[in-house]
C-alpha cells in the first residue's frame, strides 16, 4: 500500500488565496505536481548505479587485485632471494667448515709424521748409544781380559822362571841331592835330584824334617824312594 504524501504546494496556495488566482493556482499546482510526481517517482524507484560508476568500481577492484598480486609476487621474490642468500651462506659455511677440517687433518697428519720422525730419531739415537755402550763394554772386557792374560802370562813366566832357577823344582835344574841344593823354605815332597851316576835327573820324595848323618840343626834330606 502506497503512503500518501501531502503536497506542500497545496498548503501554501490555501494559505495565500489572494495572491493566487484560480488560473495561476491551477497552473502552479500543475507544474508543482509534475515536479512533485517526478520527485516522488524518483524517490520510489530503485537506485541504479550508472555505467561510469560500475566501470570505476571495476577499475578500482582491478587495481586492488593488481596491487595484491604485485604484493604477493614481491613477497615471493623476496622469499626466493632470501632462500638463495641462505643457500649461498650455507654453501659458504659448508666450504669454510670443510676447508677448516681439511686444514686440521693436514696439520694433524703433519704433527703425527713429525712425531714419528722424532720417535725414530730418538730410537736411532738410543740404539746408537746402546751400540756404542756395547762396543765400549766389549772394548773394556777385551782390555780387562788382555790385562788379566798379560798378568797371567807374567805370573806363568815368573813361575817358570822360579821353577827354572830353584834347584829341584824342574827337571832341567835338578838338585844334587835331597840334602844339598834344595832351598830351606821348601817343605817335604817330590823334587828332582841328580842320579847317583850323574847322568840323569830323577824325581824322588825327600823328607826334609829329619836330621841325620851327624848334621845338627840341618836338613838331612833323607831319600825315601824314587817316584813310580
């Protein structure tokens, strides 16, 4: 149901009847009614946007979409650049770490080789010192042995000389008899004496502890018998 709207023109004409004639009143009312009807039709009809407004709205929406797409593309580009930089930094860090590890491994190998060389040199030095010590020990032993042998030879020579010079102790130097020619310090025992015929030396036992033959306090040199 349509709502009736009171026309203000009628109210104005009714309020001033003298100023309006019937004709003018009718013509005025007619013109005012036409304007009022147009305004009423315009107010009651649905408002339809014009094509220009629609085009502007479409353009604005398109620009908003373009800006959004550009923003998304820019964000993707920035993200891709950051990913690329991160990858470059990761590769550089990996190369740096690898180079550091290789350098440390090389230094470690060099240190181990140097240590092995020092150990070999120390072992060689100790072995050389040990060989020198053994050679010195052999030399000292040889010198000691030569010295002892020389002393032994001297002793043997002295013994031989003593035996050769002392009558009765050697076959080559027999005593004339048990009673004569034997040194006073010799005890009873077997000695070499000249045979009775004087041709050869025989080894006989002489007892030098008894005295006989009228010799007092002397040595009888009692002949006990020849050695069998």
